[in-house]
C-alpha cells in the first residue's frame, strides 16, 4: 500500500512538472519569437514612416532620371506614338519607271506628322530620289498615297505630303537645349510595318557629332551637328522621331553605326522648322540658295590636317554661278556671321537661310586673308533638282 501511494505521488509530481515545463517553454518561445521579429530589419521601403502601417507601403514615384528613363518612355510613347507613320516606297532598281523589265523593290521607313493637314518629315534616303509610289501608313490602319515635295541628300531630310486633315501631330522641341545624359526616346518601324511604332529609350549620349558617309554621287558627305543616342535605332527607324522627356521632337533618326552597339544618330529638328513653316503657311517651300559648301572645325581635320579653325565655317567649295561668288566670297574664306548671328556649323547657316526667301538680302561677315569683311548677298532660288533658278 505504501509503495502504491509513493508510486502515484511520483507520477502526479512528474505530470505536474511536465505541464509546467511545457507552459514555461511555450511562453519563452512566444517571447523569443517576438524578440526575433522585432530584431530582424523590416524590408526596405522608400518611405520609412510607412513600415508600421497595416497597409503595404506605396512605392515612391520614380523620377525621369531613374530606372533608365522607363517612366519617361511610357509617358512619351502615349503622347507621341499616334504622330508617327510608316512610309513604304516603291523604287526601281534599274532602268526607267516606264521600263516593265526594271526590278521593283519596296523599302520601308518612318516619318513624323508635323502638321494636321498632312506634312510629314522623314529622311531623304527614305522618300527622296526617284520612286514610283509612296504609301503612308497611319496609326488607325489606313494607307494613304503621298508625294515627296522637298528633299535634301546632304541633310538627309525630306518632306512628304498626303491628302488628309485633322491628323495628330507631335510638338517640336529645341535641339539646342539638349544636354548630354538626359532621357531620349525613339519611335519607328525597325523591321518593317510588322513592328510599327516600336518604342526604344535611352539617353542623349553626345551632341555635335560629325559622321562621314558615302554621298549619292559616290563622293563622301559629312553629316554634322548630329545628336548621338544609345536608344536602339535600326534601319526601319529612319525618318522617325527622337523625342525628349516632354514628348517633343528634337531630332529625326537617320543612321546607326553597324559596327558598334548603342551608336545611333539623329538630325537636329531645328534645321527643319523653317522648312515646315513655309509649307504650312504658304503650301510651298522655295529653297534659298547661297552657293557655298562649308565645313566646321570638326570636319576640317578630315579634309586637311594642316588647317586650323577655331570658329566659323570654312568654304571648301563655291558655285561660281551662285550669289556668294558674285558677292566676292571665295574658297578658303571663313564665314563667321549671317545678319549678325554667329555661325559655327553649316547647319546653323542653313537653318537661318531657310527662314528667308529667294530674293532676300543677307549680310555675311567673313574672314579672308586675316581680315574681317562684310558683304551683302542676294539669295537665289534652288529648284527641286538642285539647280539655281536665275
């Protein structure tokens, strides 16, 4: 009897001790778990004050300079994509357009709508030269025949007109205000119309670049004042817009260096602004003609390593039948100003001239034989084939 009572007491004591141990262990676990939860850092949040909230923290609004410009690309694309068109051009590989045996080939590029009544800016290598047919593809899916009303192979720009009204346009920006490193967005048709209005983004990589390309006549052509960008540009992007973070056109995409990645170039939009204004306001553009071809200090080393040029543009070629020659300008002269406006690139001179009309007089300040001289030049007219109209 005595042994049984001892045995029952032992088990009773054992179970009480076990229950107590489990209870204490559980409490210690709860306390320790809470300590660990408080000790582990909370996930990083853009706003530390939101960590204690029961609702998930709202992400910080990303600025235009963050995430590689992705938010910029989305905003720009939304506002500008409807103003980008596809341009299909039927060309003759050889022979006359009336020769049935001549090979026909379609080429595809891009363009920018810059007026509601159908003026579209693109590249000369897209819509310039001889072609049999030009078809413009709009965002709504419609295809409209177009006509090239102006083109310049040196600038690699062309204007196409379609019969349309109320088109969505893209606002024009100022390429002179660009800064290296700011966001850039390109829109175009990189691989033809099956990939219409592809959007790529990057930054402005450099400004005032000069590229040597083969000209239409087989000789070299130096494209100057170009905008360099790492936004992906492929052949079908030619003629499409390069846009800033405000969705404004600052350049027309033109060429890409095939031997390297991230090297695309665009023509500054400023040179095309007076041309478009002439077409919109008057329905025509009669190109004023000075009769000189000059290079800036970036191009001079390509031509002659012995020439030194700090400013202005060096006249390398001059039309002896043109107005500049008749006014006393010669090869070797350095043009410094036009009507008091400082000139350091040929594009700057063209931009100013394009704001004028044939018959207008401009004052040219130039350097000749070490002395500064000024002469008045009456601009002539150049027809669409590049000939001077007397």
